[in-house]
């Protein structure tokens, strides 16, 4: 049994990017400015013909970053001016973080230590004027579902539990909507467990909740013994700062999940995640950007950071040796815009706060320009899916009648 | 009126990548090998823990490339060995090309010149042992739909017209399936026009056709006055070398279109396109890869190359000056795999042939590993879409009850 080593990240999992903590920084430091500009044009898109603008944050925020050692970055997307609507600029904050104490510590202490670590990062967001803040998936606990042990369910809380209360005070203090992804204990329905995002309004009130729609069964990501597919549909929450929705973690692999939030009118979809390098890192820059493009909304992607080591070893059922950690959560939180542009990513190794200004008017502007919603032929696909879900569905296949004829 | 200038590409549209003709080549020449490897890991994914393998092509192919000045590149994806199935390795070829004669030349001469230009590239594919070859969208003509002039419809042909006949001889000679995207004249239905891909079997027979499902109405990409949304559904063609489908151009922006080809069992989906830099280049590396990931199949993306200038100026209805060209078609054809890896792209300036070996067994392997099909909850979305298409659909929105309360 390995000794828990939280906080000490393993060399082999974090050495990527050759000592740089983001792809963006590696490229910026090693390409000449002209080359870097061209590469950025393709990798992060262009908006209104110019690069994303970096935004200055108040000293109150940057000093917290320096003092507590978290990455802080801020950017602004632009949109066209309209004649009949004022700009609807929303400042969005994303927080990624590692856990604090070893997973062998008392559960109450582990949770409290995460609260304490998050305070200055949330303060930095609040003092930066963030309007809507989102934390990572199951932020109030280690991501222990890889262990398949049920004792970690003790971390679960009702929607109005201590984690929500902790965040409500900040929501009220900073007039800030906060999306809080937790492990939920549903007291009113037999104490079952859900993977849930609680939406806290800018007055500190609870607006509602959404439960993760798609549950992975992938190696150590087999979470299906902890919670079931969500029963909350695809709610869009109309907040003081725009219409938001939450696509939790594995749901980002499902284009229909992204689509349904779009059909319900989302302007920003958060994707709080917990995912590790070897498995998903090449997918990370793709899926959220595609969702933003296809659905004409902003996507804010958050991934936790660090390696979490558990007291008892477990296997992935893949023939490989038992192990005590899940791999390296690579952070790299970022925001994608409907016009195919995106921000650079936060660090893949450190805690971080990403602040992004976005004019929500861009969503409709892109809809009008590209017309994806209008040209989507939903009737055709409603019919296709209705036929597909029947057990006797026959795929539309045209076989070459000469399929089995030998070539001359 | 500008003088047509086909063949002379305009400086401002092709100068991207600082003289390099692909992102991959710029990065390879300007980063040290260790940095390049790390950047490639994220940008093109890894398969089986190692990089894509470059493949050697026969001298008969490379000498044609040298003689006729087209880019030629070849790669191989890998898959796991299985116990009960042999590998099903298919060699796929993609051709991108510019037109040859000025658009003012006689239409018959323009088409003939394209045939002549393509011959050595198709010969290179055939002599490389390509099993399935796909050409670019409307390959037998300039992409004249930006002009809104109807005389270009003269290029249209029935499914068994001269372009098909031209390719049938190569299909037979090289035992090669060929996907031929043309402008179709539907003689049997009132001579209407379609944007169609003809699938030619490896015995030179016509297996079937598919008509473009989603028609753009985007600036100069307004093709909706030439042809309507396709009426052929989402056919998958069972050929001697796997189950293939064709998602023509603008259909790549529609996740449901990709999905339906997957539901019908496609293992390779071709995306023959004609798209220009300013509008879509940041989307190009995203959408096809996302489709490959989400649907557990290979995607082969082709874009034409060069700038095509027309005799009469036209506008995009965007307040900008009238112009005689559509912009620079940036080539950059590439292949995406279901495990999130992809090949480097062909040149953004030159004609090219991309040859890729793929073991189709990878599709099911990824399905079993990631389980996207299994966890997709299609019943939920069949219901969502059935409700959405009704005129009285009400989105699922939860409004903050304190939405209009002033902050303290």
C-alpha cells in the first residue's frame, strides 16, 4: 500500500509541457512573436479580427494570487455593437484547485481545509467583480469514486448543506451567482446519492439544482456505482447575469446533452469536470469548443488539479497493476466562445482563477451569422431518434451488390 | 471588374503560417524536438501511447508528387489486436486541389483541365494501394455558388455522368472505392440541382449516392438558391473496405448529422468541403475531431485549395465592397480517429494527397472503452426533440425568483 502523497505530484504525470504549465506558455516562450501570433490564430481563433484582449484585475485580486500561489488570468471576448440592445457583458470566474489534506485525514478536516483554501480564491473572484462563478466537479471532497469504496459517500450533503451555506455568504457579499457542483444526498428520496450542481443566486438564495445526466463507466471513471443518471432534464437557470446551464463532466462527450441545454436557451454552459491526462487530455481542447460552436453559446470548462492518493489500492479492471491514485488531474480550465475563439488555459499543475468577460449578445449574433439552429432540420432527427430507440430499428445501409465478387 | 487571377493566390490570404504551409511544419521547424513532441501530444493526440507512424509510399507515388508538385503525406493509426477478429486495415486517400483554368475559360475546357490535373494524383493514390479515395466537394467545377449566377449550373451532371465515368475507370483499375462529390442534375425529377456524393464501388459500379443534408446561408456561402436540403437520409454504404458515409461540407457544423451516420453504423465518414480561411479556419481542427470522438468512427476531412476568381463581382450582403473571389480555400485536409488522435494536415496552399491506414476495429474498441453509445440516453433526446419541434414548445427554464430585486 502506497503512502498517501497529496500535494506531492508525481514526476511522470506532471512533467508534460517540458516544465511549462500550459501549452500557451510553452508556445509563447519558444516561438518568435510572429510565429506565435499565427499559431494562436488557428489554435484559439480570432474574434472581430483581433486577438482576445488580456484584462487587468485589481491589485486586491492579484495580491491574493501572489500570496496564495494560485494562477490568475483574465481575458475579454468581444462582440459587435447592436442598435437595439445594449451590450450584456458578464464577468465569469472559474476556479480549479487541488485538495489539501491527505485522504487519510478526518473527513471533516479534509472538507474544512478545502473551504479554507478556496476562501482567498473566491475573494479574488469577488473583488475582481466576477458576476458568475463556477467551481469544479465535487469540489468539496477528493474525487474518490475510483476507489469504489462507499465510505466516501459520507462527504455527500443535501442541496442546502454546509457547502452551499459556505458559498451563499460569498454570493451575497459579492452580488455573485455561484455554481456549486457537489456530491448530493437526496434526503427526501431515500437518501440516494447524486452528482449535482447547485445554483446559488446573487442574493444568496438557492435558485435550483441540476443532476449529472451521463455517468461514465470508463476504467477508474466508473462512477455508476455511486450515482445514477440525473432526473432533472436540461434546466436553464435565468439569473441576474444571463441564462446559464451546467453540463457536468462526462456529459461533455455527449453532443445531445450540449444540444438540449442550447434548445432550452442557455447562453453560458459550465462544464465542471474531474479528468486525468492519459485518458482525456487530447479531447479537452476539442469537445467544449465544438459545443460552443455548434450551439452558439459560451462554454466554461473547469478541471480539477493535482494527484489524489487513496489509502487502499484499486484496479481499473484493465490488467494493469493496482494503484492508489487516479492519475494527474490536469487543470487547464478555459472558456470557449460561439465564434470558435477561446481563451488560453489555466495551469495544468496549479490552482487557478480564470476571469473572462463575455458579451452575451455574441450568442445571437453568431446564430444570425451562421444559422446553425435554423438549418438544423430537427424534425428529421426527432424522427431518426424515435426510430432508433425501438428494439427493431434497422440502420439505413446500402450494400454494394458486388460486395462478395472477387476482383479481377 | 477584377481580372480573373486563378493560380495566382493573393498575398494577404495565403501568407498565414509565416511561409510555412501547415501548422505542423511551422511547429516542427521552430520548436526543439522535446517541445515539439509535447505539443504534438496535445494537438494530435496519442494512440496506443505512441505517436502516429509515418508510412512510406512507393516510388511510383512519390515521383508523381515530385513531378506534378502536389503535397503527399502518409500516416498510420494503430489499434489493439483482438482475439476473435482479424485487423481490418483500410488505406484511405484524400485529394485536395485547386482548379486549373480561369473561370472565364469555356466550361468544357475547365472541367477537362481538372480531370487532367487529377489524373496523376489519382494514379498516385492507386499505386499506393489506396482502398477508399475521396475527392473534395464539387470537385469537377469552380465553387461558383458565391456568385449567385445560374449559368454555373451547366457544370451539373447526372449521377452517372462524365465525372462518374472518369472515376469509374480508376476504381476498376485500382480495385478502389471512390467517393465523388459533384453538382448533380436530377434528370428524373424535373432537372433539379443537388449537392451530391456518388459512391463508386471497387468494381467500377455505382453503389449509390448521398445528397448534402444541410445547406448554408452564410455570407458568400449562401448556396440555398442552387440546391435544397438532401432527401437521401443518412445512408451508410457497405463497401468492400468498410462501412462509409459522407457528411458534405456545412453538415459538419451539425452534431445531429454526424450522429445519424453513426447510428446507421458508419466506420469512416468523409467530409468533402469547400471553406475559406477568414470564416472557418479556427473551426476546422475542432468539428471533425469532435465528431470522431463523439461517434466512435474515423472522419476524413477534405477542403479545396486556392483562390477562385470570377468574372463578375458579387457581395456578401455585409456592407463590405464587392469582390470577385470567395477568399482562400485553405486545404488542410486531415483524418481524425475515434480515440481523439489525428494526422497532421496537408498543405494549406498546394494540391495534395493524404494517405492514411486505419484499422476499423478501433471503432468498436473505443465504443467498448468509452461507452458513449451505451450512456447516451437516446430515449430522453428523442422525447426532447419531439417536443422541441412543436410550435408551442416551452424551454425548461428556472428563473431566479429574486431576479428583479435590487442588490443591497
